C-alpha cells in the first residue's frame, strides 16, 4: 500500500509548492490533505492517520512543535506515530534542536535535492517503524521537548501565588499548591481545598518553580511530586496519576510517561 | 538647602567629577607659583613668603569656587550670572581664609598681610583677576568637553536606533518566507512572481535608504506606497487570511514623515494580530488631519492582547524615533484587547508640506 502524508503549512503557495515537489520526488506518496493552521493539522492528523507529517513551525493556532506534542499524546496506543518532518524559514534554535535529536527538517525555500534526502530518510524510517514506547519518533520528540530551553527565571523562585478574586487579592503559599493546569487564557491553581485562577502563563510560572518539586505530566498540567499517591494504567493503555488530597484523575501524556518508572 | 547639599555630595561622590577637579587644583598651584614669582620681583617680600600666601589664598579660592558650583547646580554649571557672583564671593571669602591660614603657617600675626604697604586692594584685585580668568578657562573647557560627550552619546544612540530599525525590517523570517513564495510563483504564475519581485525590490530599497541617516525627503505618499509593497508581499504569503486598506487623503500626500515610521506598527499588526489568528483578519492604515494635528492610525482585527504591550512589539523603537524627530510634540497611543484587535495611533504636529525639491 502506498505511503500517505499530511502537510501542515499556513502559507497556501508554500503548501502547494511542497505538494508539487513531493509529487516529483516521491510519486507514490499520497498527500491526504493540507492544513492551514495548527488545530486543523492536529485534528486532520488524528482523523486521517498519515504515515508522514510535514509540520511548519510557525502556524496560527498551535505551533508545529505543539501539534507534535499534542499528537503524541492523543495518538492511539498500539499505532506507530507518523514520521515527522518540520519546516521552517529561519528558526535557528529549533534547527539545532532537530539536528541534536535526529528529527528531520526542511528549510524554506525547499530545494529539490534536499527534499530527496528527506524522502530517502522517511522511506527508511517507514520500513522499520516500531510501535509502543520504543517508537523512535516518540523518543526523539521526548528528548526534543526535554531539551527545550526554560525561560530564565526573571525574579528568582516563586514563594507565593497572588490571584485576584473579584476585588480581593488572594495569596497562596507555593508550598500548598498541588496542581497547576493551563486552561484557555488562565492557569488553574489547585490546593487541597481551593481553586484560583491566575493570568501568568504556565511556562512563566514553571520557570520560577523548583523543577524537582513540580513535575510536568502533560502539556498543560504540572503536579507537585510529593502529592502524587499512585499512577495507574487504564484499560485504554494510558497512565493516570492520582493525588492524596484531591479526587480527580490526572492523565499523563505519552511524552511524560518515562518519568514514572519503578526504582 | 538640604537638597543642594546632597546634590553636591552626590556630585562629589562621582569619580568623573573628581578628575577635572584635581586637574583644576594642579593648574591653580602652578598659577599661584607664577603669581608668587611676579610678586617677588615687584615687592620686597621674599619668594617663600609670597609662595605660601599665594598657595593658601589661591587654593582656598579654588576650593570655594569649584565646590560652590556643585552646590549651585548638581552638574556643576550654574550659568554665567550665578557663576560670576560665586567667583566674587569665593574670592573674598577665599582671600580672607587663605591669608589667615598663610599667616598662621608663617607664624605671623593674623591680618599682617592686610597691613602690607601696597595695600589690600591690590592683592584682592589680583586674586579676583586670577580667579576670574581661571574660572572662565576651566568652565569653557568643561562645557566644551560636556558638549562633545553629549554629541557623541547622541550619535551613538542614533546609530543604534538605525541598526535596530534595519534589523527589524530585514527580519529573516519575512525574507526567507517571501523568497520561498517567490520560488513557488516562478513555476506556477510568472507574472505574479515578477510583481512580487518588484515589490520586494522596492521594499528592500526603502528599508536600506531609511536606515541611512541621510534619508531623502520622505512623504506620507511614499510611506503609504512602501506599506502597500509590504502588505502586498504579506498578502501573497497569507492568501485570503490578510485583507488590507490604505486610506490617505490626497491633501496629506505631500506631508513630510520620517521614513518607515509606520512600518513597525503595521508589522506588529501582522505578527501579533493576524498571524496568530486562524481566520486572519483585516488591517486598516489611515491618515487624517484633526485640528492642528496629523493623526495616523494602524488598526487590525487580529487576536489582540490584554494588558500592556510586550517587549517585542517595537513600540519603544517608534517612540524613540518620535522623540528624535519631534521632541515631546508627538505621541504614540496603543490600545488592544484580547479578541478585539489592536489600534496604534500616532499624533504628530501638522507641518506645512515640504517644498518639492528640484
């Protein structure tokens, strides 16, 4: 059966050009669809399950990296992840990171000779695709995200979270925080009994918290390590964390599963 | 008074103020020695006595004037009238103090200098002339050095601003993505490729010209042409996600404007407003005359942003250019709300159109 691909690129001419170049370089490849923004790319990739996914880094909605992260998380277990090829006009840092993790990328404008190399690599990768935790794409993606630079802490460690509730400013010691969860434009801050909303992005908060004390378990969720009671695998094969002082289940993304291994 | 004292203490605590002060003291000692020599030739007093008195009086006058000018003005430049008064008062007080100290050092009764046959008036006048001349020379040299320093700083600031402007205009992302689109168009739509290349050409030429200090007379008409080039390039890239309108009333077409002043604002509207919006949106750039002011607006219907503008928005750069070009007579106002787009408004003094150059 012929290999299939999905192209995520927000500039329509570039999407069409890549498709035309691919038709020459890999005539048997079937391009299932092109998506013009991150969210469409994610939903299309999940729906169509292509073998190959071309991801522009700068896209409206979700960035290429965020699509990859969400995709790895929502991808049905038991199925190998698509082979990922990132595309960028000029993201020096990202390019270095891709090279370090042996993830393929294309520089725009895409040139035929360079695309031929990508096609060869993708064909080789598809020939020896494995699934599960040893999926090489998943491993590389995990390494890539672990190596992502933390924004430098602007004002040192955070000790107190300040959240406005109506006309009042509520103060919660960081030591009492159990969960931080990104929700739309806010971050939910959960303690044993309480819930507050703050506007500071999760990434900024995380940069000012002790990385040993707070563990990211999902793209938008951070748990206090000492508050986790147990981690269980559901029937669908997913990991879920449970806290001592709160009843909700907290799904662990596949990219963060490696954190939970018996000593 | 307490403020003056602390200002003086601050000024004196600053090492850059001490260096000229010590140099002034050195010249004073040298000048005093010259006066002592002249007095030795013209009076019956020995050189040693003249030298001690000259140094005591001269240094006392120098100390009072050089310290006094920091008490009057924290930068040490109180202006000609106050400086003259300071020289007069400093000389009188310094003369009294210095002659007392000199008499003490030489073991003479206090005020013995006053009883010298030549009279006090001559010495006082001599001291006054010396102090006045020295102060004048030191002040002129100081002011000159100060002016040179300010000029050098202003030049450095201007070149840094130009460099930042150039960097922001030749943003690699914009350039390489545009080239990628151009490459795609050459194969599929050559006439459109040529149009895009012409616009890129005009855009690059204007950017390089604007980054040079000797930019030619620039008008609103030219500014809007360059914005049209830029937006047309972006429209090729973004397809139907970008719609734009440029409204320039004909009577304002010849109005002068610093080159590419609006460019960073339009780039903001694209980068922070429309690019993150999945459905894209609309940009409207307008010019209007309101009373004695020229009002330029850049509005976008993009994602918008709550709270103060972020560091990458380039507003500081625009404000710096406004300050350089118009001083405090121009304003930049930026409003934005998440989900409701953004609007930047420039208010400039209305200028009579520059006479067209031959």
